[in-house]
C-alpha cells in the first residue's frame, strides 16, 4: 500500500508541474484510496495539455532507443549456436525456410564455410544482421572471440549492448565457454544464458546451471522449467508468468500457451522461489517485497530481473532445443525484456584533444555525432562499412570527419541491412547500426561531425612483434594475394605488410603466432590463394649503450665532378623514456657545412640506423649530434654528405657497445591449481620472469614476462601440460636487451647466413 501511495503521489506531482495553467487539487473525492486517485476540475483540454507537456519531456528519440537491442551470440564449439542463430533469423522473418546447418539456403552453409570462425564467435552473412521481433529492432552482431585479436575483439564487444551465452545441456560449461564468458566480463556485457539441446540423450539443465555457478561464478537462476527431457521434451514453463508453452507446427512456429500441468506445480513453485531468492539478493526493491512476504506479481519479478541483468549482477537462464524448434520465441522475448537498450549502457570515448582522457557518452541523438566503423565488407559495389552510432544523428549527404586520419568524407549512401536486401535510409541516430557505401576507412576508425575529437578506441596501436615471409605458390594468383593483404591491413591496424629488401619476399607482421596463422589461413580460404610460409621471425632491435665519436671524410675523384663531404660528431643513447626512437641534433657553429646539406646528413644517419651491424635489424633509442664538418666548393653535394653520414655511422657503431633488444611479452596464464608447478617450471626454462601469482577460485593466475623468441609453439605445450584446461593471453610489453650468450648466438647465425644471401 505504502509503495502504491507514493507512486500515486509522484504522478499527482508530475501532473501538477506538467503545465502552469492547470492546478490539481485533492478534495474529499480525490483522496487516495487503495493506490488510486481522482482528479477534479481537470478538463479534457487540460489533460491533453498535461500529456503533451509530459511527452515533451521525453525526447523524440526515447521510444526508438528503447525499442532497439544490439546483441551477440557466443558459445563453445558445437553448443548449437549456428542452429540457434538460424532459428532466430527464421522466427524474425530474416530467412523464410529452415534448412539444416549444411543446407542450401546459404545461411547455414555460410556459417559453416569457415572453421576459423569457430574461434571467433558467430558468422552471419553480414556483420550486423537486422531483424524485428514484436516491433523491436534487434541487431545480431558478429562477435570474434579470440584473445589474440585484442583490437578486433575490443571493437566487436564495444558494439554489443548485451549477449546470449549458449551452453550444451550435455557438455555443460566447456573451455571456450569460460574464455567467452571472461571476455564478456572484461568488456562489461550484460548477458542471458541459454541451455540448448534439451532433446539430446543425457540432457541435464540443472547440472549445467550448477556448473555455471561454480566454474563461471555466475549469479544465475532458471527463468524456465522444461516439460520432460531427451525424447520426452515437450515444452517449457515460464517461472515469471507461470504459464506452460508448447511449440507446434513443422517449424515450431505455432506457440500454444496453457496452464502449468498439475503434476509439475510443486517443482515450479520450488524453482520460482529459488529464482525470487536469487534475484532478491542483488535487487533491493524485490528483497524488500520478499522479506515482507508480499505477493510478488509477474511485473515486479520481471522488473527486478531486468534491473539485476542490466546491472550485470544476475544472469537469467533460458532453456530449449534449437534443432527441435523449441524455446526460441521465449528466448527472444527474454532479449527484449531483460537485455539493455542502448541508453542503459555506459559507453566511453577517448578525447584526443586532451591526451586520450576518458569521456562518458550520453548516448543522446541530440549530442555531437560519434560513430565507430567496426566492420568492413568487400561487395561488388565497393567497400561496405558498418557503423555503430554512439551519439548524435547521421544523415545521407552529411560530411563527417574521420578522427583517425583527419579526412573529411561525405556520406553518399546510408543503408540498413534487412533480410537479404539493403534498405536505403535517410538518417540514423544514436544506438543504431547502419552501413555506408563509398567511405574509405579502416576498421576501428571513429567518425564525428567535427565539433569533438573523440575516438572510441585508443589511437596507439601496438607495434607488431612477429613476422612471417609469405608468397603465393602460383604466379597467377598475385592479384588476389595483394587484394587480401590490402583488405586485412585496413581491417586490422596491428597487421602490417612489408618487403624484405634482401630476398624480395613479402613479409607480414602481427601480434603473435596465432594472429599470423589465422591470416594465412584466411588468404587460403577466402581468396583461394595457396601460399608458402617461411619460418616465423621475431622483430629484434639494436641499440647503443655508450657515446662514440665519428669523424669521416667521404672523398671520391673519378674524372668530372667528384664527391666530397666530411662529418664530425658523436652518437649516444637517448635517455630512458624518450618518446622518439631517433633524434638528430645539429650543433654546428658557423658555415663549415652549408645549411642546405644538413637534411641530407640527417637522412644518411636515419638510413644507416635502419640496419645495425650486429644482426641487420633497425637501431633504436639513438641520438646523433653533428658538431663539425667540411665541404668543398665544387665537389660537395647532398649525395656526398649522405654517403659520408652512412659510413660515419658504420665507423663509430662498434665503439658504442651496441646490444640486441628482443620483444618481451606480458604473459597471463590461467591454469587449474594442480598444474601450477609444472607450468611455472616451464616458464623458467623459457627464461621467463614470474611477476605475479594469484588465486581465482580453483585456478591459478600466473603473470610473467617472457621473451617472445622462447614462446613459439607454447599453446601446444600448455595444452599438453594442463590436459587442455589451461589458457594464456600474451601481449607485447617492451623490447629489452638479450643475454650475452643469446647475442653471440644471434650474431653468429646472422654472419653465417650473410654470405649465402649475397
């Protein structure tokens, strides 16, 4: 009673303040009785004005935002997410007939065509498939799931507002389920769980629910109870609405709602109480009602589940069998009821004008435009770019600015992917996902209207740490090979392509072994180009450790104009923490060397530093100071001074006590505690330094710094050491000096190979 009275009072207050020309006066007939109230002297015109005033308070975009959901579907391999996704597309009218996964409708075949995508979440024909369910717009977004693709994973999960985590009712919580769930936690994505395959022999949804609670630390409870299991699986009972659902018709599209079967009333009452208890632990409003022994209505419980789910304190568990077409419609209802709309999710941008300071976006279409290009697709009409709009409005014909490149671009065509057609639209606002044609950009670029300088992801791209030599086996496929490399570079800023000046081979560089393996495999599968792959190479660097002086005269006379240039100065290491890796300082006094030759001298030193004398890798953290020199009135030229600089650098390099730097990786391992000893011993063998060891439930989390050169094939070793239960992530930390014996070994290998190369 107290709660309903305060609601009525709030409503009275809202109507009072809604318009200045109208007053609401409580009287003997307007007393609050049982939570209702009556208004006297409130004419129809006044009511209309009050309504208009309250509607004005709700912005024009509010309803559209509340009717939008951006979700992803993730699971362990073979949990049935491909089948589930296909059924969702069927029931929402995205496809018009159901085939098997390997059917000929193109959807299943498309999903299965690339086994690599198993590691990267779901594959739908486009990056964001748009479908409608009960007038709500639902975007299903492709979610890559592998930790090696840090940038790609971050972008895809940025675009999601919620997710469905699929479990197999027989397999339960498996290794990939743990990985996917960990990523969802890291990127703060609210989620529902769906226990699939209840028709299979050995199906046990309650076992899976307990595994999710113990292994994934989920605070979860079932919102449904199955009617029968395995071959007897007939339907589901909704614990919120207390109704039984049966799915009839050849495709399960005829939904019959009946009362709960009498033989299941006791189980349903027990499970509903468990659901209310679990939610009330994390929702104060429901807890208050539960502790006061009030009757909890459907709406109260649904509201509490929604609040707890969007706050990421609770995970509602749905059930069904996608293959047998059972349980999909209630799951879609659950997406609408419990997952957040774009306004309920906090999104942050980085302000480039104030040193990448974190700024919270309002998600308001009235604000300045901020949109992220999260996926590129090659179509016959050119590049199709998918945009998630975080703030503001984008219109066809608008000029937008790419913050990453600073270029101004006009939006020639704005489309929404709907069924298999592209639907041209005039404008789109915050919270929506659209596609644009004819905009040249890379994946991860942020577009604004120019009034702000925000990026959705950090502009600092990590340097690649590993390289592979690749070349097409057939000479005819060179065009497709180049096309593939260009596309991958645009999609992934951590993937680089270069040429080896000595061998002329194409060198691809990336963030790790798996990163490059995936791209090689994609060249084979998506572009049908067979490539031969060289041995992986680590990107070493060289640096100097002490000051060394140079004084070099380059003099050449061979009839006609000669060459004359003399440079004097010293090289030294840059101080620790310098932002630049190469610095040139001109400390010449007077005109010993004419000023027009100084740029040529700097260019010569830069060129020489591209290849150190130890193992031919670039020299970093180098400061070159020019103190004196000499020139000839006739014979001096830019070329002469450039050559003098190159030879001067080679002359003094050995005296500067150069060392080789190798990439050191920050490795984080999560392994069951019983394998902790053998994993730590193996890291020591690989010259790793363990810097942290924490306990997370039954797992040990080990943090170590390990040279990348010693990490080849580590995933296989870790799997065999931990019976497939361990996993690790590896990211670049820094380049640091190698030990003396490794340096000698690298120099000998380089010298041994050099004559053969020449």
